[in-house]
C-alpha cells in the first residue's frame, strides 16, 4: 500500500497544488502588468519565474500572451498547468480503485478541459476567465476529495502532498519578494509597493484574510508575519507544517509503521522553529536565509518520506 498507492496519491496532490500555484501567480502577474510604473513586464515575469523555480525554456521574449499560453498549455515544462494536470491524472489512473468515482470524474473533466480546443480559444479571448475556470476545476476536485474519500491512509498522503508543496511554494515566493519589498523604509512606501504587496497576498489567496487580521494597512513586516507564522490560515507556512506533522502521524497510525526518528526530528524542528520564533527575531536576523532554510527542510522532508514510505528497503522497514 505505502509504496504504490501512497506515492501516486502524494504526487497527484502535489501536481494539482503546483498547477494551482502557477495559475494564481500568472493571474496576479498579468494584473500587475497593467500598472504603468517603471517596473518592466520583463522584471515581473522574471520574478514569477524565480517563484516557480526558474523553469527552463520560459525566458522573456516580449510577447506576454504567447508566454502566458506556454505556461498554461505546454505539455513538457514541469511547472506548466497542463503538464501538472496530466501528471495528476496519470497518478490517479494508477490507483483508480483507491479514489472515489467523483474524484476521478472531476479530474477527468479538468484534464479534457485543458486539452480542448475551446480552452485555447477561450484563453485567446479572455485570459482571466480561462484561468478562473482552471482554478474552479482544481478547487472542485479538492472539495470532492475531502467529501467523498475515506479519511484513511490514502487521504493522508493527499494532505501530505498538498501541504508540503504549499509550504515550499509559499517559502519560495516570500524569499523571492523579500529583497525588494521587506526592507523598505517607511518613506519609500508608494503606490507601486502597495500594488506589489497586494499582488503577493493574492498569490497566496490571502488578501481578505490578512485584512481581517491587520486591516487593509499593508505592511511588509506584517505580511511576512502572517504568511509565515499564522496558525489558522491554510496558506501560512506554520499552518501547512502543522498539516504535514498531522498527516505523518496519521499515516503512522493507519499504516502500522512508526515514523523514523530522522523524519520526526526534521518536522519537529521546523514546527518548533515556526511556533517559537517571533517576527522581530526573524527580521533581526537574515530573513532570506531563514526562508531558504524552510525550503531546504521541506525538501528534506520529501526525501525522507520517499526513503521510509515509498522506496523503503526491508532493512529500514524492520528498523522502524
């Protein structure tokens, strides 16, 4: 069960979370490009590529619509929406018996939506509506997954993939934005920086949630605190790390295998780091290094999950 089903459900979830992140960042970036400030379209595009992991073959060529279409419909680039949807569907197909009919139907609809000629035509006509339709499909799949699937081991692998991908993506986004926006002096705050901060929050679907906590007075320090340390918002890194920890604990209970000390130590260290750090302490140190360390720990968690739950040897299984 662990090696085959867990692997497929884990990657199905990560692919869909990655697709959602790409769509959201593209939508926000294209909206920001309507601003006529001195920031060039190339600069904003490059920042988005940095946030997506610097995928190859996506260098700026001056044709925004063509670049956006490639980011959505390319079938070979690992961060493109279509590539991720293809990967999610293929992983779901391999474990069709473990997911509900509603999940399979919803993912199939999204797959055929991405490959239809209508999707290409809609993208040329109205990019915003096209991106919104993709987001709707992903959100519907997530909702169907939570309401039609037994909340057992397989569902926990879906949660693990979702939260690990989200934690890594949010940390990457903050690290990319950090040099430009998180060291502004008060007098440097301008209409430009306000739009950029709104864009950052929108990339994490967190603008309204942030305003409920801090009002609409956007402060780089408060945004960093909210997206790093808030324990109640689903896209905050602390929340996602809590989700990772709970998923691992549940997998252990339902699978009968104790999580290895190495894995629990990494997760526990990251959880404690976020739970007992204040934003003042983070800002007083090297904020960029702090964010980069979170990314590295997320990668380490992924490696250990694979070692002990997917590609584990008989010796490691007996040891745990």
